[in-house]
C-alpha cells in the first residue's frame, strides 16, 4: 500500500501538470514533481507528536532506496550515490534550519582534501513514513480529485512507521601510488539528525575485529596491494604490528571497511577504492578557454569557464624524436561524449563528490598548466590523473578495463609517436606525430559549445610561437 500511495501521488502530480483541465487549476509549483508531492501532503499534521523524527520520507521522490541502508552493513554506496542520499535526506526533513546544505558539505570536504586529509562521511538518521496499511485503516485520506492526502478520519493512532538509516563513504578514491593516507573521523562529517557519538568503530577486515576511534581523530591508514601481493601472501612480508600488538590499519583496493557506532548495534560498510596513475604522463597540459560561446547558448549547469564559455584541456605528448618543446607534426584527437565531469567552474565545483577540490584546476584562460597541478597531493586524487571525465590522457597511454572501447588507443599512440625509422611486423613505420588529446571539461554539454574549444586549440596550434619553423 505504501508504494501504491507513493505511485498514486506521483501519477496524480504529473497528470495535473500535463492536463490543465484535470483536477484543480495549475498551481505555481506544477512542473516540479517534488514540489507537487509536497503540495499534496501539505494538509497533514506535521507536529512533533505526529512525526517525532522530523524526517518524512513520503515528501521526497527517492532515486536511492533508504530501506537498504538500515544499519546492517550489507549494502555499500558510491560517493555519487552518497551525495544523492544526503540530498534526499535534506529534502525529506521538515526543518532544515540546522542542516548542512549540499554546497556546505562539499566545501567542508574540499577543505579537508586541500590539507591532504580524506574525511569519512557518515549519514545517520531515524525517519517516519506512511505505514503500509495507513489508507486501508483510515488513518489517512487520499483525495484523488485534488491530489491531496490528509489525516484521518481515524486520528486515534499514528499513520506512520519508523525506520533507521545509516550510510558511510569515502568521498574520493586514493591514488594507487600512495602507501598511506590520513583518514579524518570528525563530528562535522557526522551528518543527519542522530546525536554525534563519542566514538565509532572501524573493522578493516583483517581479522583484528572492530577498533574504536574517537570522534575528532585523524588516523593513518596503510594502502596495500598496489603492485604488490596482498598482505598475508607468502611472497609478501607481514607488516609490523603496532606496539600494542594489533595489526596496522590497512586497506586495499576493493576491500570492505565496516563502520559501527560505538555502543550501538548499527553498522554501515564502504568499499575502498584506488585510482591508477598513468605510466606515461603528457609533456604538457594546455588549458583551453573558448574565445566565444556558441550563438544563442548560455550554459546554466555543468562545467564552463568565465562568461559561460566552453573549456577543455589539451594533453600534449611530443613525438619521440621531437626534443624542441614545440609542435612539429601535430595530430589532434578529439574526445567524444563523456558523462563523468570531474572539474569545477572557476568559482565552485560541480558534478558531485568527485568534484571536490577541483576549483583549483578550473580552466580560466588558454595556456599551459603545470603538470604538478594534477599529480601532487590528495587534491589531485579525484581527478584520476590526467583526465577531465571518465576518459582522458590516461586512456591514451594505458588500458582501462572500465573503458574497453579505448583498448587499442595505447598501442596506436605508441606507433604514431615513434620515429619513421622504426618499423613494425605489418610493414608500417612510426608516424613521428606530436599527439594532442582534446579533453573537454564537460563532455556532455552542447557539442557546438565544445566545438568552440576545438577552434581555440587550432588557433593555438597555428600560432608560430607554438610551432617549429619546419612544422607540418
């Protein structure tokens, strides 16, 4: 019945938006399903005596399923999924006065990453929602004509059930070249409405069981298994135990970390992830800011530069025989659509948790960017190396199993850059090309807008100051 009520409200709201003559006259909130849903529930008594948790799930359209995160530790979530969970929690709250906005949460995480610290994000709250039999038991009344839900006629007992939510995540993966990282367990990242505990427990899956960590602590976590056999394998020396005899706190890519609330039965789990660094870095990162927008297009979302202009980064690798530091025989590759935006605008990051810290890497002008901006410190970790989205320079030089469509790119790039004196079994010779990969900051924006960055790149290439005198 719960899902039936929810579905009815959604259908009713959409129907009223599509059919102006159906039901009442269109209110100003028509067209926004969440606002329409809230309007349908506006007649409910939301006093603390009726909804003691102050969180009503029924006033939000969930993309995630909060019932799967009931404190059993049996379901993990991605960083982007966690951000969605927080947004849904925020919109389910009857009073958001004392809650962090999503932008404030992002800013707090960004500050930690800029200090080379990874915060543990924890979301814990109790909630109310309509019980499955609320309508059948006449605890609520559904007015199908006006798309309204009201209390009663039986108000002798509550129409709501109570549930618990607990979810955790690390906002960024860790660079696989790192052997350790600082993990911060802080009260400012204890999100939700449940009281902040004095401590949490961390179970690293190493057989040592849960270990208590005081709230407000920063601990060092060892990263194992990156290019080495996993800890415990015969060929891998055992890590030295701590002075108290407990094994060190260690994580490997793909390992589950279980987080518990000290003194509570609630637990949540996350999967630790690392990001591979590229084996062959580019010689230059060239920031690209288009000189103009595509006519009549003004972006309002996504990633863009000053004045709403399109931005990109051109990753440049000179031919093996080109030691001049200038282009001699340029060959440009332009990426296709890429949904994984991983950079921010000049003023604030966008695109979810993976955008934390990226305002420092936003393109604001056309010109070279130091490669260290993409490789030094945890602030560079979310970038996944030299890429703006799911694909980038990393995939030009290394095979990425997550993007098999680029499987042949690494071998192709190697041949194209090789000197013409180098021959291959199939009779071909090296191309002696300077490789340029144009990586859009927002690979899913209007294609004409991104085309303006290609125009800007070609103008830069054709500038005599950037080419050798014998350039082709």
